[in-house]
C-alpha cells in the first residue's frame, strides 16, 4: 500500500521481497511526505527521530541477521525466511499463537508477535523466550 501511495517512488521491493526506501536526492528524507494508513505525515525534525526499520538490509544481504536479533539478550527476537517451511520462524509461527499489527489495513506486515494481541489474555501468553527476562 505504501509503495503505491508514495508519490516519489521511493519505496522499492528488492529481490527478497523487502521493502526499502530509495530516498530521492532532490528532497531530504526528513521533509518528504509519507502516506501510511491513510495519514499524510511531514517529518521535519532530524535530530532525535527514527526512521523506518529495514531489518538491517545491509547485514541480511551479507548473510548476517539484523543487529537487534543478534544482540537481544532475552532471545525474544527471531529473523528468517518465511518461504522456507523448515526455518525457525516458520516453525514458530505454526506452533505458537501469533498476531500481526494492523493486518486489516491490507499492508501485509511481515513482523509477527508471539502471544495474544489483547491484554485480557496476556497472563496466559508466556512463550518460553519471555521467561528468559521476565520470570
């Protein structure tokens, strides 16, 4: 959805199906308009702001995993190929109760969360990885 909505054609899909930003040189990233979930945002601040996560595409293309996954001391983050049914992430998605944010918006999010989306069931949602940090 964001790829189609971007008037600058700045969001591109690479070989692996990752959506990354190809920031135009004519207009600084921080002042470009973004269209996400029907909102027009204007990011003018550069200091103290964040940008869209690319899952460290430079690391992935070098055969490494994203930095957040490799440094997570609780082993609560996983990264892998959902197209490979034998990969750890594919097995976790089949085995665990998972959800994705704003799936109803039709953006096909690729980040899955293990556990229950609603707070009412949070007490029964305790994947083994959470117990490493939260005992």
